[in-house]
């Protein structure tokens, strides 16, 4: 349950209020330039305490590479990354009521049912603190994909509660001119220019920030969506039938804490369209640029005129930008008294939840989505490498 990927494989460990969070990366290609400075920027984007609308937990989230590199380059051997928990406060959860009442919409009860024991503080492995390891490993995958293929992965906030970057006008996101413009060229630096929310539109971002602050002051929370765009992914990625590329991406995204929805390309709006509107006609792709040719980056001979498919057809990437949207529920920890049943089913009572929490997770979820996307794409690329090698050997 703690390992993701078959080829580029990551195993994570650590609880929310334990000593550290860590991961081991297997099969990272050798000779890739890699130091802590390559990983830290994504962890800084994920860490708590970034602004007044995030949890006040004060963590530096400094990563250390313990193995798998020498003189700033990967060796091809397992890479061990660790991040210490410096501002852990297990006593925040020491109220007797936590042992009497399961917290509504948390994993307290389900973990107890599964294992017969649960972490006594925070959410243990179900806490979003666990995602540190995903972001760290994803940063490594991201660097390899960018160096080898020029892959660019950028995510940004597209809604908070009922406030949306792209208004629901009956069209799918894949047909929205504003989205298409962002999908073509937006960068992570540009997204971070709209802190603290990371929604790339000044007025919308301001309204989202005000709404999150309003709910924080009311001791409540809200959900939202994050949209991710993957540019320059090679064509041919994806394994029919059960490991279709969109299925792997859905698996990756749905494994993130608090995620309750995933849609790719035209998504649910596509179900309301006709085939004649939804189909993506093929056209010749532009010639490979001189820079791409110099890097040896492969590009597809064809592309599609529209991209309702979200860059994936038949479960296999077609060379167009891959894009999808992820829905996050409101954080379950709210500083309000809530009625809930006792663990022993002897009746109900009132639970006063304690601890530090985000009133909305989506601003900090952006690098988590990017990290899991990088892990999914890196694994798919390696699977395709293995297949192409087999085809080459069969021809000899």
C-alpha cells in the first residue's frame, strides 16, 4: 500500500507526528545531476505555514539525500530521502475525547477497523503530512523527465468552493479559450505569482483568498479543484487494457489525501457532447524545433486539431498536452463542536476537534498533484523503454 509504480518505483514511510517522513526511489536512471537543491523548491511550495490561509504548523521541510548519489549525480542505486518533522505536537490530540469519539470524515475509525490500532495523534499515515515523500520523489522524476524529454508539468488552482477560474457555461474545459491559453505556456513561477492561492487570475485569486479567510475565521473549511497540464509527454505511453495512462493518472491522483474526484480531457462535460463535436481530427504536427533536434527529443508526426481527449486516446498518449482536473474535499478537521458516535457504539457525544489544519488544501496541493503526475509519467516512460528494447532485440 505504500509503494507506487512498477519501474520508476517509490516507497514512502512516516506518520504525521513521527520523527520524519521518508521515501526510497528505485530505478532512477544513473548519471542524472541531483542534489537537495533540485528537490527543495517543490517541498517549499508544499510546506505548511506559507500564509495566513494555511495551517500554522511551522515546518522547514528540509530534505536530505542519504544514498543513491555521489558527487551530485545519481548512481542508479536506491535513493533514500528523508524530511524531519520538527514541529510535531502529539499533545494537540491528547484530549480524552479523541480516544472516545472517532473524528467525523477522518480515517480514525476505518484504520481501527483495518488494523485494530490507529495512530494516537493526527491522522498517522492518512495525514497529508505523508505527501512530503510523494513531492520529494516527484521532484526527482520531474527532473529526469524534463532532462530526457523536455516534459513540463504545471498545476494550478481552478476553483475554491463555488468560486471558479473557468465559469460553467456548458462547455468543457478543453474548449475554453482561457484554459487553452494557460495550458499552452503557463509556468510554475507564473502560478506562484498568484500566492497564496495559486489561481492564475488576479481577481479570482483575491476572491478565493477572501473566501478561505472567511471560513478560517468561522472555524470551517472548503474544498476546491486543481488542474494539471503535462506538456511534451512522448506519444505511445500507456498500457492497455487495465493500465491505460489515464487509469494510472487517476490512481495516482485518487491516492492523494482528500481527493474525491478526477476527470481528464473533456471530462463529465464530454458525456453531454455529440461525437461530431467531441472527436479530435488529426493534423500534421509542426516541424521539430532546432533546440529539440539538438537535444534529441522525439516528437510525434501528427497532432490533433482539438484536444477533448486530453492527450490520451485508447489509453495511450498521442503527443498532445495531457490535462486533467482533481477535486479535493473540504478538510475534515474544523474547530467546531461536532456530534458523533462513540467508538464503543454506546451512544453519541460532542467532539471538540483540536490540532492545526488548513481551511482549504488546494493551494498547497498544487505541488502534490505535480509530483504524482511526474511519478506516473516516469513509470509509463520506463515501461515504454522496456517494450521498445524488446522490439529492437526481436529484430536482431
